[in-house]
């Protein structure tokens, strides 16, 4: 079942279990930005699967859920679904972002996501 227009995020694009997360952190590459740390490695599939981890230090549940929705929506609408990688997004603010508004944090997160996917696409193309 593919994603529907209603905004569903199909399970085939998700890393769900703790073992998926642990396995991804072993022998993976990482990418660090002010708003997040990203672990990634090639998978044997022709699609990219993502996992999300947002620490409770970032605020109340509705704030954390909003950040996860932003990442899922960015990915769902991106051309990067078929790079063939497993990606774990660990969202946490560094000191430069802690006192910023939620809007600034979200803008930084989206900018960092774009930079990462451009970087990842370049890596994938280089190794094809």
C-alpha cells in the first residue's frame, strides 16, 4: 500500500523497533547539525526508511510531536524516498538554539534536513 493523499506515512518507510534503531547506530555514518544528529547507512531495499527520536528535554509532548510531524512531512514530500538508506533522526538542540523561539527551532530543523538530504544524495550518487 502506497502513501495516500490523506497524509498517511506508510510503514514501509518507517524504522519502528528499538532493535532497528540500535542496529542502525552500529557501523553507520553520522551527520551532526545544531538541531539534530542523523545516523544513516545503506540498506538492501530501494527505498529509504526513517526513524525519529525526540528527547523529552525539548518540551511538552505536543512540541515533540510537532517536530516529528515536520520531519515526516518533509520526507514524505521529498524526492529522497528512494535513495535506499536507513536514517535515524535524533532531534536535540545545542546551546545556540536552546533559548530560541519554537519557530526559529523549526526553521533551523527544516534547513538542516534539506542540507542533510542534499549531502546524502551526493554520497549515494557517488557510490552508484
